[in-house]
C-alpha cells in the first residue's frame, strides 16, 4: 500500500536530542543534543518514521507529501510542564504592595494572593476562561511550545475546579496535560483537615469525568503539611492518578522528599532544599522542575540547579505562568534566567525545556526528542541553537508543527 504522510526535506540543522534521550535527561552535554545536518525526515501517523540524508530519500517516501524546509533549522517543540494557564483577572495591585515591602506570604496571609485570583476565577464563565486561555495558547505556539501542562487550583471548590479543567481540556491547537490542584490553598470557609477530606471525595468525580491526568498539592507553611499531603496523594495514587508536588518553594517543608518517596513525576520549585534533599532528589526518577521566572518575580533565591544536575538529577524548566508569582509566558526569558542565575549550560537548558519536560509529564516515550518513533512535534527557525537564550528578546518560531502538521497560532 502507498505510504501516507509527509517528507520534510532540506533541513538546515536538526536537533534530535538523541544523546539526551539515551541518558534519560541526566547530565546533558553539547554532544547529546544530536544536532545533524543535511537531513530529511518522514512523518507517518504523526510520528517520525525515517531520518536520513537529504540526498538519499528512499523511493518509498518519494510519494509522500513534500515540505521543503529551505535550510531552516528544526528543533523539538518546547514542553512547558508547569503552568497555571487558566485564570481570570490579574494581581497588579500586589506588585505595588510587594514593592513597598510586603512579602508574597504576608499578602497571602491577609487573604490576597492565590485567594484573590480564586475570587475572580469563580466569577468567570467557562467560556470566558477558555477564551482567555486560548489567547495564551497563541503566545505559546508562536514560541514553538507544543505541549503545555495546565493546573486547576483557582477554584478551591468542585464547581470552579471542574470549570477550570474543562476550559483547559477545550483548548485548541496545542497538546494539554491537565493537573488537578484543588489543594492549592485552603479556602476561607474551611480548615486543612476538612478541606482535604472534601478533596478526597472530589477526586472521585474528577477521575470519573476524566478531567485531570495528574494531582498536585502545595506543600508549604500555612498551606498543606507533608503528613497530610502524603495521605491525600496516596489516595490519588490509589485512584490511578500520577502525582506532582509544589515543593519547598518558600520554606523547607519536606515536599521534595515526599515526592521522591511517592515516586511522583516531579517536585517543583525546590528552592529551599538542603544538601541531603538535593542529593535525594537528584538520585531519584522524580524530575526537579525549576521555575526561575517565579523566583525572579518574587525576588527570592534560585534553586541549586548545578548541584541537582551535577549529582545526576533530571532537571526541567517551565514558565509557571500565573497572575501572581510568574506573569510571563516568555520561554526565552526562562532559559536566559536558567543560564544567568542558575549557571545552567545551554545544552542543559535545551534538555530541560524538551525531553526533561516530557519526563516530568510521563511523556518521554512519545515526545521531547526528534528520534525514530517519536511524535513529530517541532518548530523551525533560521536561528542556530547557539543563538538561543542569549539575547533578551523573546525568540519566535517561524512555524510550529504538532504530529507533523503545521499549527496556526
Ligand atoms: O507556582 N506556589 C504556588 N502556586 C503558584 C503561585 C500561584 C499564585 O500566586 O497565584 C506558583 O508560584
Ligand atoms: Fe505553580
């Protein structure tokens, strides 16, 4: 039978990340980027079925639809593995407060912060939330992001949490992984214990309606304790959810250790980890998701990426896009901060925004590298890889492809 699909020929440089894949994202070096020249590749059923020399395309592939890449460089699509993409309103008034010396935690303790966004998100309709998030999707696609993780957590009641997850599921043009973050904060009307008991019931409904792929919790002083989080996440695991934790962001409260103990997909933020905690995380399968744009915006310390990577840890980077601690979608800025503030090397940044992001979402067998059998999620640009995450500009992809098909932002 004649083959169906697309043959992409005449690529400039093609970044395959073959070595990063082989090393499962640990200690990525320049040679692991697997950058190859003069290549063509075939995409069938959305997956890469052949990669070879441009002048040696097998006869069988000649019948496929042909795309001339005109020497543009090809990069694996970025994976933004930690965002709070669905929300209404903003928190610009808090900026002024913080500038006058009130801390993020003090604002939260007075009922602002997350709880402020909860109010505006509860008021917004599902349609409105979808429209707002769809605009954000556009910005992501323009930068070559092909997968985005989206958390709920600005509802803190079942009705609004469901509304958020449905809005996330309704987004078009990009691949979405949804995470239920009912345990983002304790709603005014409840205490930690009673709220988590309610959430355990809500989890059943989230599961039944297939609204979330994973479950997250904010383990932090004044939010959720390690002990209660363990019980709650174990319930989620028993129901078949994958789990992840907002861990050790503002204080060392044991979230990262718990993530490793529960074999969570990721421990995110991890700014306050001590020496032992860094080693434990680095030696585990759990991915450390670092969110330097939030650290920049909150003017706090940055996580110790060097210690995590040098001890063999899998490190991913993400925007943490949200209205309070990280109001940005700028992937270039995230990469630049990772280099400037955390001394990550350029190959480490590429791995962190692609393959390791896929690992954080349990998708590394399908996405995150451009190798045989993987999904053809990529973007093209004239820019060579060495030029990324160096200037202060937000780089733009010329075209973004998901499963081998061009997507329109
Ligand atoms: O990842 N740390 C908790 N959650 C978010 C902040 C959300 C907000 O401030 O609205 C974060 O930084
Ligand atoms: Fe977050």
